[in-house]
């Protein structure tokens, strides 16, 4: 019997454009932590189903998730991507340009908390959020996502299992505790309707009422 992940990967051919992104991330010595291919396809589908025109991504890395998100946008839709490191944003930007999304993406460089505070001051709001950055700040990013959300906006958060550490009661480091708090808050916040998908490294989804 094959593993469920392998079965899913057999159903869908590899995406050459996204494979090039993964290879570039590896060549540049960046963390190889892009969203799983099946979840990348899910992000595209969710953006489409939500009819989202404004998407906020927290954590650009090499642009893998950015491409997936932009693929779901309608004509005129925009992606705002927050990235701590200028060199990461530059690589992500080059990949989105190659994918034909140069005019649909805006990068903001620096600590995400500062960028989020700036977006709040500007009165920006969004229809879709993808959180995939430093784990210790996940609860803070959730606070901002709810504040900046249009009614009915969707929030997606990746790596909710932290490669099994979230599930292990013997693991209690700062990142683990932060992600557990993030998961628990999404599961119980009365302003949200949510679920957590248990495949790969865990993807949590929530709709803002």
C-alpha cells in the first residue's frame, strides 16, 4: 500500500514552474520549507472560491506560495507579500515576474509586525490571508489578520504541526507554544469558523464571520 501523500502526488503531474522555484530556493541556500504542492493547489482553489481580490501573504520566501495565490486571483486582483529579508523578496519577485504576475504583487520588506502595523494605519483590508513565517509571532499575525479582514475573509496558516513538535507534549519551546496557542485560538475564537487539515505539516483554515 502506498502512502496517501504519494498517491496524491501520483494523481497530479509536477508543476515545472513551481519546481524551478524549489530548485532556486535550494541553490540559494534558503530554507526548503515552501508549502506542500497539494496545499499550494488548495491555496489557488480557495482564493478562486472566495472571489478574493486582495490577498495578504506573511512570508514570501522564494515565491512558491505567492505564485499559487496569484493563480487564484481574478483580473485586477492584488497580492501584498511581507518578507523580512530583502534578498528573499527579490528572488520571490523574480519568480512571480516569470510567472506573469509582476503587476499583481507588492512586496514590503522588514519585520512583518511592523509592516502589518503600517497596513493597519493605511486602512488596508484583505479578502484572504496566508500565514507562513516565523512561528513565534503566529498569534500576533492572527490578531492582525482578523483586524484587517473584510467580512467573510479566509485565513490559512501553514506548518501547524511543526513537523510533529506541536503534537509532542515533551516539546515546549517558544515556537511550539506559539503555534499551539495559534491553533487553539483559531479553533475557539467565536469570530471564526475553522478547521485544521491533518495532512502534510498541518494547514489551518478559518473564515472571518
